[in-house]
C-alpha cells in the first residue's frame, strides 16, 4: 500500500508557513480544539494522496506544498506551487478572475537513489533520467485540472512512447501515484453514505471489447460483476459476490444484502451498447425474511456501512476519517480498528475511546502518531493555524506516563496537557 510519510506547507490558506509534519505507518491522530483545522488538514492529506489539488484551484493565494509518498522501496517527492500571476499595469476589468503561475516538480527515488525527475512550469515540462538526454514535453492542463502529476507522466508516455525504454521509472511512479480514482475523507456524519448512494457508472460493449467508467465511490469488483447480466434488468448484485463488501450484512445484523443500481439510460449504435446507471438501492434482509432499504438503517448502521465501503474503494491509499466513532457501538468500534491495524490512517477525533485504541510502542512512535492542531497569532497579528508533531519533551512525558499502565491514552494526554 501507498503511505504518506511527510507533508510540508510553505503556503496554504492561513496555515503557519514552514509547517512540516512526519507521519507513522499506521495510526496518525489529530488532536485539538474545535476550529483549529483538523478537518482542513484531513482534506489536504486526502488531496495529496489522491494527487488531486482541484479543490484548491481557485483560491486567491494559491499554495506551495511538498509531500512524500512511498511504497516498498520506491519514494515519490512532489512539490506543487500555485502563485497568483503578476498582472500587467492595466485597469482591472470588472469580474476578472485571478490568473496563476503553476510549477510542479516530482522526484522519483528507488532504494534512496534518484531514478527520475519531472519538472513542469505551466504547460511545458521536462522528464529527466540520470545519464540520459532530457525529454521536453507538453502538458495539456496545469494544477487546476487535478491529477497533475499523473497527467504529466502520461504526457511523457504519449509523446515518447517506445523511446522511453525500460529504465525510466515511469511505470513505477505511475503505479505509486495510483491511476485509479479514490474518494476523499470519510466525513463525520452521513455525507459519505449520500455519495455512495448517488454514485454512477457506465458499461460499454463494442464488438467483444468492453470498457468501464465510474465515479470514485464504485468498487472495481462491482463493475466486473456488473457485466454478466448486462442484457437484463433489474440488475441485482448480492454482497456475497463482492469480496470487499460480503462481510457487511452479518456485521450489521442481517443475513444478506444486495445492491440494485438504478438504470439511467441504455443506447445501442451497431454493435456498441452503452448502459449508464445513476445511484444505488441497498436492500438488507433479516433472519425472518423481511427486508429494509439502506434508508431505514439506524445512524450507527449507516456510519459503519459507509466506512466499510470506504475502505473498499480506497483500498491502496491511506484512510482519512473524521470522527470515525460517531454513532458506533463499542463492538463496531473494534471492527473498525481491526481493519485499520495494518493500514496507514489519519484520524481526527474528540472521542476518548478512539485514543484509547491507539497502540503506543516507543517514544519516537509517539512523535509521529500524534499531531497537535492549535491557533496562534502570526507576525502580522492575524490568527493562523499551527500544526505540528509532538516535540521530544512532549513525547517523553507522554511515554513515561503511559508506561506506568495506570491511565489510558486519553487520560495521559489530558493529564500531561497534550490534548
């Protein structure tokens, strides 16, 4: 799986410039009072791990962000800089939109050695490989279009093709950046469920060939299952056929469940058949044979259903979740943590129970496990968000207190003034 190891913020909204955060391989927990930017940081983490800064494309001040992703012995360092362009000394037109200068740099390293470098300014770029000639390229869209790094790498392939050879690392970098589409953070209420239920997909058959398109909330294995009954409707997919979702009915207290996508259109041109679906109905069956739809689930059932689905569609990337425990019974809290134990996750919470589930193994692990979010006054007197890892003294105080075994994690944090 892909992991986010570091994030540096030199310019982003009202965040303290020069902020640099380091992250651990499993649990990373954001601590802080309300309105200190925890959800903002979660959204940013989801954006960089998705290689998609589209949500910040129209912000007046732009951004200057650097992040490091790794998978196995491969690391990608990406810096994305969006700066308001200098305007000519002419009267401003009413309603004129801001213009920006974009710069993107990606460094690919294998086992610590640089194996490729991509540099893009505006729509012009260069791909460099050690001891090889530079490869100039044109990139069709800048940072405002999303998936900027992946699109730039694809431009190298499109423009140079077979000339790239096998040693450029392009495929390695593309694999690490993950060509699939993924949702952002798991929200604190039911927004994720709404996104699941509204999700859409399209299936195409053309002379034996087939193609699939979907939004980020549709599991790939569901699309594969959808092809078998393409000629008949209504199409119903049992959760038993979906490996990542098959456990959901039993956990929620049902005997079985099925997905029924809503047919939007079907068209045919010659041998080409295109079927479009918009939205799902989820039907759950009780032991007595009665059925209910997802709309009649309890709040906690809806939350857990949504989270397990979220894990399935964000399979290769870190989990980003806001107030994960909202509405969950303690048994379901255990279910969530069992599935997070071997994955990198970023969690914001005010709930002591979540903190008490966090494993603490060493002083150094404490420094990367907890991220403190607060507000402070900047040099100009304006309020800004300050995000940081625990310092050495805080980590030492926490770990010594925790080793006594008398207090839970949440109690130690409060006692030591760290939460």
